[in-house]
C-alpha cells in the first residue's frame, strides 16, 4: 500500500468517524442520512457539473454508477432495518466486520488481486480488533449460540448489510477505473438521494421530514460534505491500490469513532475497546508495510 493511498485512507477514516458522530447526535438517523445526501447533492452540484464537463462518462461508466447507486440504496435500507431490530453493539461489528473479511476474498476471485502473507495477517488483525472493540454481552452470546442469534431478524439484516458493503467495494474498485473518483462519488450521493426519496416520503409526514432539517441544519450540511470527502478519498485510494488492502485499512475509523465516543459523548472505554483499538492499529501497520 503506497504512502499516499494510506494517507488518503486515514483522512477518509477521520471524515467517516466525524459524520457518524454527527449522525449519532441526530433526532432521527434515517432522516438525517437522507438529508445529508440531499444537502451534499445540492451544495456540490457545481463541482459535479465541472467534473462531468472535464471527465464525461461513457456507457460503461454509467453502468457502474447505476450499480453503486442501487447497492448503496440497499445498504442504507438494510442498515436502518438492522438498527430497528437489534442493538447497535450487535449490528455494527457484524456489518462493518464482514467487509474486511469478504472484500479480500472477492478481490482475489473477481479482480485477480494477490495478497501477501503480511497483509493477510493485518486483515485478520483488523477483523479481530473490530469485534474486540464492539465486545458486549450480545457478541459473547453470538459466539456461544450463533444459531439462536441468526434467528433474530436484526442479525440477518446486519449480515446482509455486510454482504452489501463487500459487494459495493468490489464494484467501486472497478467503477473508478471508468469514472473520475469524485465524480463517481457525486453521482452516487445524488442517485441515492433521489432513489431514497420515495421511501422517505412514504414513511414520514412532510412536517416530520422538515423538523429533522430545522433541528440539525449545520450538522446535516457538515455530514453531507464529510460523506462526500470521506468516500471520495477511499475511491481515489481504490484507483491507486488494491481494494483488498484499502477496504480493511479504512476500518481504522472505528478506533477514531471509539475515541470520539469516549471524549466527546462520554461513553465508557473498557479494556476490550483499548485492546481492540490497539489490534486494529497494528493490523493497519501490517497492511501499510505489506508488499
């Protein structure tokens, strides 16, 4: 993994953890996510038009944009249903932990990437660290009685969320070879904002939708810009390095999110989170130095 791509991934992790902090403080997370997509689409439209003028899309590029929009809409819907039916401490590690596990496998199978032994050790460390950071009674129950928890619809939605994350990572790795990364990102958030609109309008009354905006205009705008920047940097890293390295490395944002939770939201920081955070960082270092 090149130093530049590593730097992009670290900046992306900071942006991702920051907008997730803003999401955590929102009144209604599902509405907040939709509003941040709308805000990003509107505020960044001049940039999107300039990028499109400089880097026009061919037919293949549009196909990848359509594919990532569909996958991200599915991701947002599955994630929302996961949190509606199961605890955050159960859903988050399953959804985020499956990506680093599956992306390298999918990258080897579909993209013919090669992974060094050092990188494999780093990927395993990151996955272990994610689960350690999220260690709770629910996770211990998952380890003892996995079949019982799989009967929980929230767990099943979390698994489907993780599969979606892994799938869009592979699609996006190919997509940025046909579309400029930040144009790809802009078209994705625009497509998601439009695609999720029927769901939002059918689920909430207009006054409720408007109330979320009136309660959080600045955080929504900030989150929209950070979302664009965060994943745009990841897409740029995809264009420079192997997705099997970039996708697990970006999960260092979990450590940043934990630190924000502790120092800003005053959440508890137990031994499991300390150990897990150290393991995630160690895994990142192994991937960074891997050939």
